[in-house]
C-alpha cells in the first residue's frame, strides 16, 4: 500500500502534485494543509484504521475545520467536509461556486491519478446526470426524476415483497444464511430489473459483465463493452415494444434520450440504486442483531423497522463519503482556502453525526433532515423508493425467519473496505429452519407500476426460484450465480 506523501513545510516549497495546498495563503486564511499540520499529518480515508473506526477519523478531521485535507485513495489527494453546515454549504452551491463535473479535476487531467485507483472508478466523468452541471444536468435528471415519479410505491411494495419472498424461500429451509450475500445484495437488483422490464437473459448479461468489471483478472474494456451492449439491447427492445416499465418511460420522456444516453442513465440507475440499498438493508439488519437498543425491540415489534432505518440513515449512511465537487476558483470557507480543481468529498457520515447538531436517540425516528440522500441539485431522486425497498426487505426477514440470531460474535463482522460505501461484507445468521411446502410461494404477476393513466401491464415474467447458493462469495459473484440458477 502506498504511503501518503509527507506534508510539505508550511512555507517555501511547492506542494506535491494533486495536493490541496495553495502556498502563500491570503491574510487571515489558512490553506487546508496548513490547518491540518496543526493537527498532524494528512489522514487516509481508506485502509484498516479507517474501516475499523471511521467516526474516530471524522472526529480528528473535524478538529482541523469544516473542511479538511485527506488522502481519498492511495496517491489521490483531496478534501472532505466534516460538518453538517459545510456539507450543506457545498451541496447547495453547485450552480455557482462548486462544480460536479470531473472535468475540473486537475490531478486527473494531469494524468496523476493512478489508472487502477478506486477513486478514478468512482469519481471519473460519465455521460449521466450524476456528473453533469447546468442545463445538461437539468435535462438528464429531469428524465430520470419524471420516470421515477411514475413508479407507484404501493405497487412497488407488492413487487418487492414477491422478490424478497423468493429469496427467503431459498434460505429458509437451510437454517443459516449470509444476509448480505444471499439477500441484501440480490434483492435491490432483482427489483430494479423488474422495474426496468428487463428480461432475464439481459439481466444475466448485465450482472455477469458487472462481475467481470469487478474482477481484476478480467479484461475491463471487454466487460464494459458487454455491459453497455446489454443495456443497448434493453433500450432497443423497449423502443420496439414499450411497456409499463422504467426503460419505456425514460425513452418516452420529452428529453428524447439517444441510445448512448439511455445506456448511461440505465447504468447510473443500476449503480446508484443497488449498492446503497444493499448497504441500507445490511446495516439495518446488522443493527437489529447487534445493538441492544434495537435487538429485542424491533424483533418483538416495540420499535418499528422504519425507526431502525432512520437510525441507520443518520448514524451509518450507506454512502459514507461521495458527491465529489470542485471549486471553480480558489475559494475560502470558514477561513480555509479551497484550491480550484481539487476534489472535495461530501462526508454524509460526518455531517449526520456532527456533534453541533446535538442529536440523540430521541431524535432519529421520523427525522428526515439527515444527508444520507444528499441535498441540493444532485440529491437522490429516489429516497422514497429506496425506503420502500429497505422496509420490505427487513420486514420480510423478520416475519419469515423468527428466531434469527447472529452466527458469530459481533466483533467478527467485517466492514466493507474503502472510502465511499458504508456496509458489511457479510452477515452470517442462524435460525430454526422453515420447511417449505411445494406451493409455499406463488410467482406473482407484478402489479402495475404506474397509477395514473397507464393501463396495467405486467412488467416482467416471474423468475423461477433460485436454488441454494454454495457458500459465502463476493456479493457480485453471488448475484451472477443466482442469475445462472446455481
Ligand atoms: C438507500 C438507498 C440509497 C441511498 C443512500 C442513495 C443515496 C444517494 C446519494 C447520496 C446521491 C448523491 C450522489 C452524488 O451527488 O454524488 C444519490 C444520487 C442518485 N441516486 Fe440515490 N440512493 C439510494 C437509492 C437510490 C435508488 C433506489 C435509486 C434509483 C432507482 C437512486 C438513484 C439515484 C440517482 C439517479 C442519483 C443521481 C442524481 C443526480 O445526480 O442528479 N438512488 N443517491
């Protein structure tokens, strides 16, 4: 693992490439790095120490200021917000002081970001709403938000329940499962494919190529071409035969998306919709199985599942640090200089747990002022949809697997490594096996997704029940196995 560069002396020498330092700060302002030198060396947002106790890292960074310098990934320098106020300030200024487009990322333009860096993968420009500013963002986001608005949440609840039950049918007779790999990682993708009206073989190709993209031994360019090819096929299919599904609604939007734009918006929806949802479900289930305040009370109904989800969204948000922004010009925030062209991550996790908010256990339930879904122009357009999926996911597990217990000491559970996501790698559980009779579940015809004016049309063919997976695997691999019917 690369070590972070040694901070330069406060004056008299040039900063290393990509370093968020501007020498010669103006009167009364400090560069972020000067501020950090008061508190010690630049902090890593990755590695074992960070994964083991991210909140300790946020506390340390907060002592530097509302914005502090960090190493985002090995060799990638940047800044991060550490308070609620700083996060909101940046997120609400994306049409003025701060830009979303990575075209402003100077180190990337200068070829200084390692080719295989996770920061590059998560932060590079793609032709979708997430990375656009101004009218380009308005157009693409408009198409996505209008499409999402068409999803009837009541119908979604039924669809999600059917998908959750099919997954639980597989694990229920076994008496043990990994609730992340076997369940939380599979469910959001299954629901999204149904919402897209995505036929099984195309879904299979999407998942398989995603898995190849994550597998460093595979040819990433070929996998990417395969992935885009599958999304193109879905687009062309729906151009020819529209249905009551999100792909058809995106195509019918007045924005008139091209095939290339369709591919990128579908990929954005899959990426943005699945991994954070997996983390929310996994984090909530873990909370219920490990935290005394929730363990008994949610299981026996004294606390609602919604309350547990609120707690997670505040205290362990699925996207911990993301939404990289760039100052268009050198900018000062609370006396700290933010140089243009340096990525500033928004820490949703640090913002939500900012002690100046003075929140405690009495404040989480029903309180949606958290930043887990971000804020401003790029705020997640699907918080209600995400909420329904997570609520159904947790409720079905509690209903269907009574007597659920953790299969290992809580201290042995592992956090996902990395800067951006907050979740668990696995959640091994045991429970009294539930015998399934042959007719224990009925493949349901999904209810219509749109309430207003659209005739009720089924969005997908029910999938056959998958057979039991053969043990813990990486979550994407397990998805592939599921689609292959292993
Ligand atoms: C628990 C689940 C979810 C969480 C925590 C979450 C969180 C977020 C966050 C923090 C952002 C801002 C990212 C940024 O600015 O860089 C975002 C954006 C986005 N999310 Fe979600 N999300 C979730 C589920 C979903 C779902 C289910 C969908 C759609 C099916 C979705 C679609 C999107 C899209 C399209 C954007 C980009 C919006 C834009 O740039 O204008 N998300 N989400």
